[in-house]
C-alpha cells in the first residue's frame, strides 16, 4: 500500500507563510489562538489567511484552555476549521458522561482511556460497551467505531486523527490498537514514545 504522510505547517501569520506552505505541498496550516504565543493572531486575521487557502488545504485552529465562546467564534468565522486542543481542557465525552451520572473515576474503572466520535474505548482498542454508557453514546450521531475501522483499512480512504500530549498517550495507543485511523498527527514526544514501545509490542499488567 502506498501511504503518503500528511503535513501541517503550524503558526502561519502572513500571506507569504500561507503561500510558502501551499507551494511546499502542505495539507494543512495551523492558526494559533493562544494569546501568550508569539504566533498568536485574532480570529479575524486568521479568517483572512484561511480565505487565501486553495481547496483541499485545511485550516487548523490551535487552542489552549480556551473558553467555549472563543472556539465557537473561530469555527463560525473560518469555514472548514479543524480544532486542535493543547491545554488541560475537560474532554467533551467526560463532561457529557458526568451529566449522565458517570464520573471520570467510573470511566477509568471501566477501562476507558479515550473516545472516538464519542464512543469510549480501552487501551487495547476495544469499544467499551456497558449499559451505563449506552444512553450517552446513543445521544451522538457519528460514524461508529466499526465503520471507522473498516474505512481505515481501505487503500483509498484517509481516516485522520489529531492528538498529542503525554497525558493522551494511552488514548493514542488504544486508538492505534483499534485501528480507528490510518493517519495520526501528533507531537514529537508522543511519536517518540510510540516508536520506542509501539502498540501491541509488549504485554500489559
């Protein structure tokens, strides 16, 4: 199978940056909405840059502990914006689970390390199907886990996941074990950890 690496150039702030990224063959550009960063920019400025993108080059918004209205404003202003979170945000699934009376502690007891399209999975990539989780899982309309697994095994389909941070390493491992994607965008530390001990390479206690 011929697999091509997808590339994102992050932190673009000028039209010349966008042009250079596109000419270099980038699949996406990163727009930083984290105020302390020297590459931070306003939503209106980011929208101007995104309008210069050709078709099939994706704008990605990077947020760190952003308030929901800030994220919503960016999504509304930039069509097709993908979201990348790098802070300590409470995962949406955990917040939804809590509203159904399933605490984060209980999710951990059930072996949940992550979720894909609001479907919880364990470190071995198995969907965690428990009665107490079904009501909240069924609330969300999304591509289900088995369908994602089927798509990710096809040569003519790309299933892209974006995840990073050491705190998400178990979730990334589980997603890879379950083959919920065939393209992973992550950071250097997680990539190094995966290379040193790839999923399925060792038994777990």
